[in-house]
C-alpha cells in the first residue's frame, strides 16, 4: 500500500525578534527564516531587511557576552524547529491515514472473520453430507449384500427344488413305466382269459351240440345209451370246467381292471405332483428374478451413494481449501495491522 503525503501550507514566524510576522511556507525547499520585503524603518525603502536587523541584533548580543549561547541556540532552533514542524505535520497526516488504514483493516478483518465462519459452516455442512453419504453407502452396501445372499439362498433352494422335482419326475416316470408294464401284462392276461373263455364257450357249445346229438342217438339205440351217457357226463364235466375257467378269468379281468385303475390313479397323482413341482420351480424362478432386480437396484443405489459420498468429500475439500484461504487472508490482514501499529508506535511523539 502506498501512502501519499500531501503538501500542506504552514505558518512560520520571522526570525527577527522585533518583527515576528508570520511567514508563508508551502513545504517545498528550505523554509524561509525572515521577511523578504519588510524594511527597517518601514518608511525608508533603503532601510535594512529583517535578516540584516537580526544579524545586527546577534552582533549586539555577542557584544554583551551571550553570543556563544545565542549562536548555539539559534543554530539549533534554526535547524531543528523547521524539521520538527514539518515532521509534525507529516506525522499528523500519517496518523490520520494510519487510523483510516486501521479502520479498513478492522473492516477487512471483520469481513474475513465472517467469511471464515461461513467457510467453517460450509465445511461442517459438507462433512455432514459426507457422513450421510457414507452412511447411505453403508446401508446400500448392506442391502446389496442381503439381496445377493437372498438371491444365492433362493438360487440354492430353486436348485434343490428342481433336483427334488426331477427326482420325483424320474420316480413317477419309473412308476408309470412299471404301471404300463403291469397294465400290459394284465391286458395280455385278460386277452388270454378272453380267448380261453371264448374257446370254453365254443367247447361248451360243441359239447351241448354233441349231447343233443347223443340224446337223439339214444333214442335210436339203447345200446349206445350207456356210451352216450358217459360221453354226456364227460362233456358236462368239460362244460363245468369251462364255466369255472371262465369265472376265474372274469375274476382275473376284474383284478386287472382294478390294478389298472390304481395305476392310473397313481399316474394322475404323480402327474399332479410333477405339475406342482414345475409350478414351484416357476415361482422360485420369479423370486430369483425379483431378487436379481432388487440386487441390481441395490447395486445402483450403492453406486449412487458412492458418487454422492465422493461429491460430498469433494465439497468438503473445497470448503476446507476456502477456509484455509480465508484464514490465510485473515492472518495476513492481522499481520499487516500489527505491522502498521508497530510502525505507528515506532514514530517519535511530537513534544
């Protein structure tokens, strides 16, 4: 900062004791000591000047024994007083400007303190934002981890359910194959029984026709009666055997039908179990997809929270940098104020 000291006009007094008129001095060059235009006596233009009269006065004073003391005193005052007066004027102006500088520095210090408080508040707010962002990031990370764990558990459960369903399907297919084989065997047995019953019925019809023919022949010959009776008895036994065989085959057909019905019911139950297993697998797949979406959302939230934390940390760093700059400006202003005060204190106090 440059301090400009303005030139001021000051009044001085003529050095001749009988004159003592004020002298005008504008602060440039050596200050005058005597009047330049006054004459002694005043009515005589050829009279002596104030400087000549002062010299004559000094001569008279030396004549009475005071010349040395007066010479020393006048020499000292002639040198010191103008300088002291000029210095006093300059010090007065400098003190005024220093007071203005002090007021400006105090205002700047007040402004810097306000800026420092604002920067500290902004830094605190940024730190709070950073803490909140880190807390949100931690929460999002925990949610993402839980979603991943749930997804893993659901995937394992789905895998286990699929394996169990596959095992049930394999068992059901094996039972279906066994039932189909048993059904084939039962159908074969039923077909064989049907053929046997047909043959038995045919044999019964043949036996009935033969018995009828034999009864006709008995009417023709008594001798053939005994043989025919034996033949009829044999045919009757054969017909009874055919009837018993037919009844047994019918029982086998009934049992085969019941077994076939049971196998069909078992196949229906296994099919329903298979459908339920497939429905459970589809539900688990939906759950896995939902958990996958939640995991992706949690990951996106975690990324967003990480970005927010980075932005909050950056704002906190910027606020800290602004706070440091404000403190540095505050320290510089305080240092300048202290230097100005020390410089003011070091100046000599006018008597």
